């Protein structure tokens, strides 16, 4: 069987709306589900930018009843989600709109499905299954990186802040993903770098995943090309709308490809590094990615060679390292506060999940050796 005959799936929201200025359609889309909407957003920057007033005004002009749940922070924990569920149960909205970065989108996503299924986060970590669809949910990203607007999982931190774990179900994929690149124009350079690298690594890992196929490969290749060409531009000039548009598209492709093809070892390692050392997710992915690519190369030589070309370099590792150097991203784990004494914990807490789709099998001993070489 040739490569074009490989099994490939494409699971998506019911509707994806992409384009600069499409936020003007948000109220019209929400009104499909009823007149009462709950707007979930993050911190003060959303209000101070004037975006909250604009969005609320759109709902008001459409004759909708608007409720708000703000203050959603980074890395929502299970208590945050459980409080959000109580809020949703009290308001009983016809539709939830989550507008913000991945943490905001995941918070609203998790609340929208737990409300209709009962229980708490720990129940679903423990094996309880979702059986009922979520409350109608529209996801609106304001960063270009996570792709959370199109995925079937929400990443949640434990109440004691010791680990991150996902709850997941195809029933929690947002009904509508509305991606307006102009919403990312206020993202500062360090966040642009971190989120953009998350999108790039998502596309690379989905492209080389052992579960990849011709449909996801097509999207992942374009996502890699766009991130490689425009990430530094967006980092150096936050007002570069063309770069913001390209990065938003790369992020969208990354979300679609990770949902359908899975990821790999870099994402598996990034979660414990992020939670234990306070490292932004994309930065953690980028720090380990060159070594992961080196390890995985024998299994996906053709694809990694193509990634090098897409990144404008003679090989994928040089291309990736050249990119992160321009973004001021540290390459050594010790610069992230990690010591040799931390390695076994990182290995243990990275098991399962994304590691299952890595193109080459690996043992804990192999991963620990790789981490030691990254110090």
C-alpha cells in the first residue's frame, strides 16, 4: 500500500469560521442556539483592550441576554472547572462562548460538558465516560498556538498543582470554532513565540506521528511552512497582520492535526516540565524538540527531511534550532531550572498520552538518557 492509501481521519467542529474580522458574526452564530449567552474570558487585558465591550455590544445588538464569567487564569485546575460548572448550572445559558487563550477555551469547554453529564473532573480522570453532548459552545481563540478551539480535550491541573491531565471526548468538540486573526494583534512577543512554537511542534509531531495519514499530512505540512515563515515576523512586529493571519492558520491546522493524528514525545515531556517548573507550554515543547527529532529521525527520514526544507534549512534540526534562537528560546533544560535530580520525575509524569503516538517506541530509560543529554 502506498502512502496515499494510509488510514486517515478528519474529525472537526460542526463549523469553522476563519478570517480577519469574522468576530462580527459571533452574535449571529450564538443566536442560533437561543437568546441567553454566557461569555467566558480571561483577565483584565480582555476588558482593557475594549474587546469585552465590543463583544458584549454585539450580543446586545442581537437582542441577547449576556452573562459573564471572567478571571479565568492560566492552567485551570480542577477546582476552577468545578466552580465554572456551578456558575453554568446557575445561569442555564443557551450557549457558551469561550474567548481567550487555550486555558480559557479549555475551561469553558470542560464546564460545558460536565454540566450535561454530571460529576466532577476527578470522576472523568477516574474513568467515567461522557455520554451526553455539551451545552452549545463557540470557541474563539485570542492567541495562535494551542488549537484548543477544534480539539476534543481540555487540559486541567490537579487541585494540588502536582500534575496536568486531560478530560476528553468527541462530545466536547466545540460546535463552532471562530478564528479571527485580528484578535491576536495585542499578544506580546514572548507569548507570540511560546504559542507559535506550540503550533509548530503540534504540526511537526502530528506529521511524523505513527497515526498520521494523507489528510492530516496535507494540513500539517502547510502549518509547518506557515509557522516557519511567519513566526519570527510576528515576534519582531506584533502589528504585522499578515504574520498574525498566517500564525492563526498554522495554529488551526495544528489543532486539527493533533486531534486526528496524535502528537509525540515532545508534547508528552512538555506537560511535567511546564507544571513543575512554570515553563510556558510551547517553550517547553521547543526545548526538547531538537533531541526528539534526532531520536525519531530513523523512523521518518523522508518527512523530517521535508520539514527541514519547509523551515528553510538543510535539515529539520538545524531549521528548528535556527528558529528558536531567533525567538530567544533557551535550548538547555538547566536554563529552565531543571537539574539531573528532576529527570526521573519528568519521565514518570510524561507516560502515556502523547508518547503513545511517537513514531519510535521508547522506554523510560531511553527518555531519561535523552533528557540528560539536554541538560
